[in-house]
C-alpha cells in the first residue's frame, strides 16, 4: 500500500499518501471566515446573478432589504463577487454606559478555471474586510500541486500572504482506501484559541476503560514521537472485536509551543474497523502504513513569508 505515493499540501505542511487513496478536504477556516471549494466552475455568471437576486429579495424585520453591499473581485485567474447582508447591531451596558457593536454576514462567490470557492463569515464590523482580503489573496491550485510561494493550502487553492494580524487558520483532510473499506484517516492543522490538552494526558485518563463489546485493548506504541523536527506524541491501540477481527486506532499530535496562535497544532489519525468484514488489516501492515504516512509529514518549504 505504500510503494507508490503522492504528496499532498494541506495548510502549510506536506505529507504523503498512497497514490490510490481517496482524499477530500473539509471546510477551511481563516480569520473567522469559512472557505469551501465547490464543484465545477461552469455557469459562474448565472450563479453570481442568481445569488444577488436572491439576497435582494430578502427583507429584514423592518421590511428593508437585507443586502447591504456588492463588491466585484477580480485578479489573476480568479473573479467573483463579495456580498454583505443581514446587518445587525448589539447593545449592552458597561459601567452605566450604552455600548453598541454592529456586524453582518459577508459572503464571496469566486470562480476560477479549476474550481469555485464560497467564503462566508458572520463578522463584527471591525472585521468585515476579512472576506474581501482573503478573496484577493486566494489563488487557484491544481489538485496535487505543491506551491512554491508562501501561503495556506486549501482544496484546489492557496491563500497567500500577507496574513491578517493575529490570523488563525485551520483545515482538515480526510482520506480512505478503496481496497480497504474500513480504513479511514484524517490529518488536521489548526490554530485553536486555547491550547488543547496533550494527547498522552488525555489518553492516560481513559486508560483501562473499554467500551461495551470490546474484549481487549492492546497498546502497540505510546510515547513521544518527533517527526522531521516536529515534536509530538503518539498512541497506537488495537481493539479485539466480538467476531475476532481487530480495530486499529492510531493517533499522533504535535506538541508545539502552547501559547495560543503561536504555532499550529497538527494531528494525524488512522482507524481500521475490521468488524463484520471477511478479513482485517494485519497489525504489521497497519503499522507500515501508519509509519509511512506519519514520517512524511513536514513543513512546506517557503510556506511562510520572510519577515
């Protein structure tokens, strides 16, 4: 399963998967904005117009249209429209003084030869520019392409630099294998507002607790695991199912500087559920596949702009 591989760019990192693996990106998130890559880019003009007409027909509680702004976007190989709608204000009191804050939904539909992108965020008025800013930084990327310049890889796209102040970013990639229907995995890169509890600490609290129907849990490996200079922690477990097959659940997480926003938290998971199947992935094959994927994780050269 690991003789023939391909390199995938996710976030600001690279890792390898067998060439026959199925892959799909989850929704990316940058500075409060969700980014989805959707389908084929045909008939973009019709979709731009249809979405604008749909928003123009929507009215708020006072009977006024909810659509506030329409901004065209065009650069390099990408064009589209940014809509602002659903404006609202929130009021509260601090020390006897009334405080007012506003915001609205910002949404972009962007079209390129490779794909179509939808960006959306419900943003405070101070951050309404985030959708337009990210739209102008977004460039198309052919599936499988590893970019040379700085930026954050999403599905068929690259969000380039310069980043917004205190920008946080996250994206998850899911993968599976046609020849092993029960074998699935995911790789995620996130920058959470609060540092998560380390993997070994979380697993230690669960030690000795088995779910119903599982006769035995075997720990294959557990401990610190550094991958290409990235410090991390690893837990590899195997569960015996009632029908004699085994479920393998492997996890690795980076242990970066725990200061929020300082560096991304990376996590890799691989699970093979052999329950109910005629045969299960052998422990040796599962470990070989895991090690090949895990040890390929590395920072993408040039992913960060020189400061």
